C-alpha cells in the first residue's frame, strides 16, 4: 500500500541553484557586460606587410652584339660601289704591279657590267642613300657602311676635277698625275678589302676621313 501511494504521488519539483563563478570572462565591450579596463592587457599587432622593392632594369647596348648574316652581306656589297666607280684611277697602278692585276681579275666581269649601264653610278648612289641610309628598317650597322661607301664615292669628285683640269702628257705633270691616280686607286682598293673583311667578320669598319662624315649622317 505504501509502494502504491509512493508511485501515485507526483514527484517533487526539481530545484536548480546557480552559483556565480569566481572568474569573469571579459569579452568585447558591450553596454550589457562589465568591463574593467585595468585588467585588460593591450594587444599589439605587428604588421606583416613588407614594402616591396622595385628593381628597375635598364637595357644598355654595349656595342658587342654581332650583326646577322644578311646585314654583313649587304654591308660588304656596299664597298664594291666606290671601287667600281673609281676603277679608272688604277690604270697606272694595275699596269705597274702584277699582283694587283691578279687580285682584281675575278672582278673584271662585274666591272664590265657596271660600266656598261649608262648612269649606273647615279642610280646606285640614289639607291644607297635614299633606300638604305635613310631607311630606318635597316639596322644602323648596314646604314653606316652604306653611308661610308657613299662618302667614298663623293670623294672621287676631287681627283676627277683634277684630272680634267690638269692634262699632262709628259714630264713632272704626268708623274704627279700618275701619283694622284695611283693613290686614289690604292685607297679605294684598301677600303674595299678592309671594309669587306670587317663586314664578313661582323666588325664595324671605320675608314679614315670617311667614318666621321658617315656618323653625322646616320642617326
């Protein structure tokens, strides 16, 4: 009977007691939570951002870049123009020195073709100056060598004027004329050999008197 009453009677209500903790966890300050500024430890944030160092690289031409094959070929061919145009000044030197005859013998067919075309010198001059020297599509290496060839051909005007104005058939006058013509021819021959050799090797030939004038014309 007692067991029956115990089971049928309602259970007593549960009671909970909240005990405040001794430690108070402080969070972000709000109007509803107490905040003790003296107990908070300041936090120092270290910036991890490092300024980037920008390196500026400037490309400078050292002048040691070797020209390619087509530039070498075009530059070498330019020096044949003043030599072909001034071959007539070698009439004394060629007859006097046999090794010069042997040296220029392979060029005789090309010289004949060049001399057979009327006004060929003027056409080549205009082509080199306006098509090559003044054309920025060509490299400076090609334009400089073409300009040296043009200046060499322009210099041939002076011995031509001297030969026309000073007609000597014998004596001292003839000897002087032979010396001038031979000097002009040898200078053209040396310029041809030196210019072509340097161009084939990829070097820049600088002829005396001519190089400075070519530098002023080629930008």
